[in-house]
C-alpha cells in the first residue's frame, strides 16, 4: 500500500511534544496530573527512531537511489539545523557564563558525540539522538539491500527486535552500578538503540507490502497511552537509580507499541481515512516543525532557568510552561521556514530536468529481452544502493 504518509508527519509533532513536556517537568517542575504523565516523555525519542526506520524503508524500498544520493539527502536533512542549534546552544552558554565544552563540541559537529559518555551532551544536548540517527543512516543502505529480497525474515526479525528492548533492560543487572555509565549504555549508546531502528525498517517493509494484519488506530494509541500511565505507579514504587526502575524501561520497552501505531496510521493514510488530527494541514505543518522544535526547545528552557529560576506556584509554572512551549515552537517554525528548508534544498541540489543529457558520452545500448510478469507488464527491478 505505497503512498504518502501525512499521518506519520502529524505524529511527529505529538512525539516532540512529549519530549518538550518531559524537559519542562524535569527542569522547571511538575504540574498536577500532567507532570507525572510526562516524567518519562523522553520515550518520544524511541518513537522517532522507530519512525525513522519505518519511513526510510517505505520510501526507499524499490528506489533506484544510490547510497551516495541517500547519504547526501540525509546530510542535507539533519546537519544544517544541527550545526546552527549547536552554535545557538554554545552562544547561550557563553552568555549565561556556563562552561563551553569545546572537546565535546568537536565530537558533536560530525555527529560522533553519542559514542562516549563524556561527549554525549556536547554542543546542543538535545542533539545526542542525531548521533544515533547518523549511525542508522550509515547502516540503512546495506540493511535494505540485505532485507528487501528476504520477505520471510521480516516478521521474525521484527519480533526479535521487539524482544531485545526488555532483554537489554534486564541486562542492567549486570552493568556497572554507576547510574550515569549504565544510563549511557542503555539509553544513549547508538548500538543499544539500533534494534529500534531495525524494527522500524522491517515493519515499514512489511506494511508497505501488505504483510501485516490491520491495526486499529484507536487501539494502538490506547496501548501507547496505557504504557505511559503504567509508568506513574512504577516510578512511585521504584527509584530511577535502580536498574529495575522505569527510567531505562521507558526508553527500551515501547518500541513495538510505536511500531503498531505507525502501521495503524499508515493503513489509515493508504485507505484515505486518516483523521484530520494527524493528517490535516495544521497537523502536518506542526509535524514539519517538530525537528527544529526538538533541537531548540531545551535551549529556551535552559536560558529561562538560569535567568529567572524555577517559577513558584502552580499558576506561575503553568504560565511559564505555556510561554516556553509556544515560544520555542514559534522559533522552530521560523527555523524550519528560513533555515531548514532552504538549506536542505540547496544541499540536495536541483533535480535534473526531463530530457537533460547526462554529463558523459552516450554508450551503445544493447537490447535485452525483458521477462514478463502476470498481467502482461514487463518487469524491471531498479538497483538499490549500488
């Protein structure tokens, strides 16, 4: 069921909102009811990792695009805004009199900072996930070339990736007792997050080829909400510092729930019945802003915290949360329009107009018989990432 997936763009906004609410609760204070629910909203990053694999598989399966073209497109998509928000973050630190970790910044700019615990938050702290994404992009062409012709492996591999999250969480009992080191190994190391991306890839392939049963969007959304509700009593019973607490579980467990949500939303898009809450013009626009919002919101929170401190009282906290959420969202909209999109178009390069000759001498064409497939249509398989 190939086609456009506007609902998945709309879902990006809700995942980014979850991360924003998480940072607001952790850094400025918890609002009644909303605060406990958003305490582990960083699981939105897990959603983005699964979504990345799903969308790339849906888009590039059967595509003639080569690995070099793919790498150029991904670089154009994520790096310009990463570089700019890193500069903004460093400028904010300098203005506030905070330390500027130059060594970590040097690892951050080439997107290598997630590979070491001492550099993972270098530059712009929110950009650690881009280090994992860069690793996924490096893997993807070979992964797609390996998986695309092996349909029988898709569902078993998806099940294995879904099970790896709880297995890695349980392995926390064998990891060092230092919470910071254990947290990096389980939450930030790109290798640990790779199964989430692979789950997205195989789920996207299976969904695109109609190999998955129909998933109801309401049921999938209810399962995701139920998981986050479960974290509230878990957090009250077990401290985050203990390996069996919900801190790492909030990141490692929900990947299959997010995959099911993506399958359900993609199915509604394919059927033309996607809800406007996800696929309407405003929802898609906010989803397009989500990348910039994710990268810029923590900078705004940090600046407020160091200049004005934590607000006192529920009403003041609510007002500051609304101000920071809407203010950074507006800034993200401006960045998307004036930086992200123009830079992406510039770095991708203009597509070759139809009929434009190739920049090398023509070669002799040898006619070959093309095999037929049922229905009388000739079959030609484009090369993938070769």
